[in-house]
C-alpha cells in the first residue's frame, strides 16, 4: 500500500494523560506525528484532536481503532487531504525598518494576502493563513530580509463529509 497524508480527528473528554497515551500509540508503531492540534470542538465539554500523519490507509485505520479503545475517546476518524478542508497560520517577526525601507516587503505582504498584526519601533509581525506550501513560499520570500522569529500552527481541519458525532452524542445523552 502507498503512503499518503492522513488527518486523524479524535473527539474525546478532556482528561489528563490522554495526549500522552495517544502519542504512545504512534510511538509504538514508529509513525511520526507531522502536526498536532487540540482544541474545544463544536460539542460542549468535548475536545477535538487533529493529528496529521504520513502512513498507509491500513495503518491509519489500525491507529484509529487503537485510539478508540481509550476510555475517554468518543469517536475517531481518518481522512485524506482530498476529504478535508485545512489550513495553517504562521507568524513572522521582522525588523520594522524593512517595512518602510524595502518596497519589496510591502509587495510580499500584498501578494501573499498576509496581515500586519502589530508594528512597533523595533519590529512588525505578519500573520499568514493558508496551505503549508503558501506559508513556505512566503517564508522563502522573506528569508533574505531576515526573519527575527517564525512560528507555524498545526493543521486545522474539517472534513468535507458530515461527521455524525454531534447526532451520535445527542442520542447517547438522550438515552441516559
């Protein structure tokens, strides 16, 4: 089977130690986590883990099965890039004098659809949201001018198909 990028979505209760146990599942199988994000979900008191891996579909399916065995996990899914809508956000910190002295910096900001988050005497900060390659492209354009700091978020993703988790939980709580 061919390896490709998979986005794993996990809905769970927010309990201490769950992240450690989930990451251990990947560690045991020698699968590297490319990106990891944990946030609240669309369901009250339920967290959503978004994990990106490069693997075969067989391993992605097995990993999701192992994750679902964790007591706090309600449901886990895996999707290909074609089945998801995803983005990342990056922040670039650059010396302030470049904003005014280098016309090309202004062109890069405009062409990249980046936003100026803050400007101070010593530096300014740009925010760029988009696909990984778009952020990488902007990084390469800004690199010759000197990037003081750079940080990129994990992948944020939603599936194109409906994930019936909300309905499933609603029915579960009604039965109690």
